[in-house]
C-alpha cells in the first residue's frame, strides 16, 4: 500500500480558503460561528475541533530595493495548515483506548466511536492540532480524508485547491517534487524559501510537510518539535535508579544492624 502525504507549497497559496470550505463540506465539520476575528481576514485563527484545514495569514516585512536604507513594506504570506500526521505520533502513543490508529496509507486517524474524551491526545500533540468538542468532549482533527482515500480519491482540500498549493500523493514522490521546487525558487532569487519537515527530531518527519518563505516558526511550524512521550524513558530510568538505591540502603541496614533473636521472636507465642 502506498504511503501518502501532503506537500503544501505556501508560495503558491493565495489565501482563498477553498481548502477550508471543501474540508468542512465533505467531512460535515461544524461551523466556527462566523465571528470576525479582527485579525486581517482570518476568521478561524487556528486548527481545532471545528477547523481541520486552516489558511494562515502571515504578515512579513519586505524591503523594496537593495541596500540597508531600502524602505520596508508589509506583505502577506499565506499557508494552509493541517494535522502533520507525524511518523512518530504522540497522540497515537498516548491514546489509552485504541481510538487513534495508523491507517494503511500512513495517516493518523481518530475513530470517533471509540474515543472516550480523556484528552491525552490533546496534550501530547507537539503542534496543538488535536482538540476536543465542547458538546461531548471527543477529540477531532484531520482524518486525511480516509474515506476518500479508500475510494481511490484524493482529499477534498487538495482537490479544491485552485493553485496546486496543496499537493497529495506518494510521500516519496512529493519529497522529490519539494526538492525540485526549492531548487527552482533559490535559483530565482527566493533564497529565504525553505522546506519544513522535522525528520531529525523525535517526531521522525511528517506526512504533511511545507515549503515556506522566512522562518517556519512564523507559520506555527516549530524548528524542533518533540513527542512528549520521549521524556518518559529518562523518567522511568530515574525512578528505577531511585528504587535501586532505596533497596540497596535497606539491605545494607539489615546487614549492619540485624534484628536480635529476642526481638525477632516477639509476638509468636
């Protein structure tokens, strides 16, 4: 079975939010209340239980002309964010009910009929993607359009994107396409373009990776995301060491100060 992924090229995104609409329509995701956020034209602000695709509006300062005295002006960069479907998924590792699984396509899928709303997946997601719905407490996020993939279709967001900013397909082929795209942009003078895919962290890479201009952190893409469960191993080792020290101290105490026969025999007769 092919391992699939998303490659989101932010340099091609025009901020139309067609991906958000397509995601909501296909997956019957609840509305966000249609409340204007007051921050540019972004009405959703971030990923959550009712937003599985989110187009970020990122303001960047850009210089006109060359030299240190060149004037600055503000530009908008757009980027369509989504669940990263981590190679080592903290949410999957933390789920106590087996609700979260790895599908045959490599995506991370929450089964809503099994989720008990414990929230462990929420706190172990390195990207703050997983969120609980206030009405029943169950956790939700992007499903990678698992139902569409099983039917041989691409996810709704990728199909709706008018500029091909969101590409879907074989993960290895997408990575090669990203390398070719970044080389083309650098050759054209966009030397600040970079690919974000944290393979050198405990996340182990993602099945949804991004090409952005400037610092990825401006797009809510951390440089060094970590799966929280990786810190359990040193904690268990420390606990085991402490237990060993206590046991050794107890054995040493018995060796140096053995109980007397009289005390040991009390209470027997």
